């Protein structure tokens, strides 16, 4: 890939990251909880999975955790693609920090929202899963078959 194509690709990825992050902020910092008005449908989903599908361990809190993971996975993927190769590890810090700031804003400024450490955990796990997926995908795309000749020969002392 040429430098121009690489630069253009990075601009597209950064734009997608910023748009997705803005969407996450709109969703998580709206004054009313996202489940408001949908409680009956959510309860039906939980009951169906728990009772009809025989998954007695399933609950609303597990559904919420899964939703948090799913929400932040694309954010982690886009962040990993936006960061330079040697800086992807920063995502391990940035994703929980972003989630923590959201929860703090909910606690301080949005009385109808419920801030939770478990949301930070779920968001972080989702973001890290996205980071990992990006790292694996990039390694597959950039990688070459590994052979014995790929490694320099070791000299014996």
C-alpha cells in the first residue's frame, strides 16, 4: 500500500472511530435510560431465554453486561485500527478510561441514569475484545508464513 493509501485509510478509520464514539456518547449520556419504555419487551426476552431456553442462570444483569460488551467491541476494534502499530496497547488504558468517564458523568449529571462499576467492566471487556480482534486480523493480513528461515540463526557462545 502506498503512503497516500495508508494515510487515506487511517483518516477513514479515525473518522469512523470518532463517529462511533459520538454515537456511544449519545446513547450513554442521554438523560433517560435506554431501557425506559421497553421494560416489558426486555423482561420477555429474559424470561424466554431463562425459562423457555432452559438457561436458568440468565438474568437482566447478564443481558445488560452482554449489551455493554457488544457496544464497546466495535470501539476497541476501530481504536486499534486507528492507533499506530506500536501504540495499540494504549487501548488497554483508553477504553476503561472512556467508560469510566461516561459512568462518572452519569453519576454526577444524570440523576435518572444508574452509574455502575459493572458497566465499566462490561465496556472494558468488550473494548478489549475488539482490540484483540483487530490485532489478530492485522496480524493475519500483514503476516507471512512462519518458517525456520524467518528467524535469525542463533550464535552459540
